[in-house]
C-alpha cells in the first residue's frame, strides 16, 4: 500500500502500541482548526479504495490470525470486506463498522492502522479470549466519489470528493430495516446473520462545531435509544461506552460528549440492537473529510489525533472484552454526561 494509512503533514510524533502517529502541538482534538474557509482539505492524502483492498490482502498474508473475506459488492461493483480474527467461535465477539457514510474516512484510516496493530506483539494473548470483526469502508462508492449525482458543491480539493451517500444517493445508515441497498444487504446477510456478535461499535464523523461544557468535543458516544431494545442489551452497550469514555476522555487530547441521536430503528445503532440482541455503541468523531457545509468539515491538522482516537477506541474495547473487565464497567457516568450542543459557526 503506497500511502499506508494516512500521510500526515503535521509536526510531532507519538507512539501507540508500536504504531507511530504524527500529532500537532494543539491541546486536544476538539481544539483543532475547523475549515473556516482557510484550512486545507485535501482528499489525495486519504487511502483510496484500491489501496485499502491491497492493504487488506497484504496483511492477510502476513498475519497468522487474520482472515479477510469478501462479503458482497457495492452498487458500482467494488468488493466489500470483513477482516476476521476468530480463534475460538465461543469467545465473545465485537464488530467494528466504519464508513457507512463515504465522507467519514478517518475512522477507516484508524481501523486499517488497528489491523496493522493487531499483528504486532502488543496484542499477544489478547486474541485468545475475544473475536474481532472489522468491516472497513462499507460505502466505497461514496468514499471514491463514484456516484450518480453531482458533487460540485463539495468543499475538499484533491483527486476526488467524498459523499455521505452511496452511488444511488441513499444513506446506508437509514437502511437497516428494509436492507434494500447492496451494501447493507451484504452486511446483514454475511456478517450480522453469519457470526455470533456480542458487541458492535459503529464509527462515524459528525460536524466540527459540537461542544460539551463549553469546549469543542473530539467525539461523542451513544447507546441504543429505541424503546424496543432489551434493557440488558442497553446496559451492556452502556458498559462498552464506559470503557471507551475512560480510554479517550482521560487523555489530554480527548473530550467526549453524549451524542444527540434519534431512536429510529432504520439506524444501525438501534436496529441491530433490536434485531440481533447485539450491544451497540455509536462513536461520532469530530469533523468530516468532505461536505458541502463548511461547518461539517475539519482542517486536516487534526487528522493524526482522530486516527489515534480511533485506534485507542478499538484497542480499549478489545482488551476490556478479552480480560472481562467490561463486565465491571461503571455506567453511572452516563447519568451526568452532558449531551453535546452545537456552537455557532463563523467563517474566517
């Protein structure tokens, strides 16, 4: 893979689990620059679909415990993949899902970095007691801007624009009941219904102006909010959220809020919890890789932090499930965690 994960043009370096990340000198992800009409938004530094596919093939050949499987195809015929670490089918299993929305790519960059991390000695013994499934880039057509509608109003420069929707201008994260689109159909038929999954983290990006307690957030989290979800499933979802909150918010660069999300079961966080009894957590990272709204797009100086935040999230979840500590996670923080608010946007 030529670019590996993302080529970062910021100063400083930090090592996490044997993986190097370039980090700016700002205090936190939430304080990184918004677009403001002046920041650089260049999609050419992002991993392309073909580079991702090549990366998965190379890691599959290198890593003993990794198996990459095709689960279907997108509207435009791009293969969809799941990366699997299954040593014992009886172990608890977690699924990480990225890029249902094609313009929310840094979670995919982080997931690819985490796959590389999984092949290092840092994870020795962890996979003995947990199974991990990773579906990266569920919406490759949107990620590559290969769609049947105009992207002329989108902001980013580079070799392509990225859009929320799939090639048919459908929001995949509103298709988890009907499952009409080939991407969501593949996810449900060849992942959700095929594997005995206990937990899922659905990784997204939100706008760049959300704040908690007067401070811009690096991300936000939420458990299933549909009244039809089993209370035991919701409690375990809250425990998963507790693990992630403790891992990220305690860092000097992390600041999480409670996401203001809906209860519709067309949304994966809700529908999957009800249909399969899987404990789900939504993680909304700050800022998007492209959009037609300036306030949604984040300057790329924060990319290193956001990739690290994704890897931190995935690593913390896998370790807590593996050692069983997730079962003792304190969910009382949810009672006082403030729901994020939107800060007024001012273009520079």
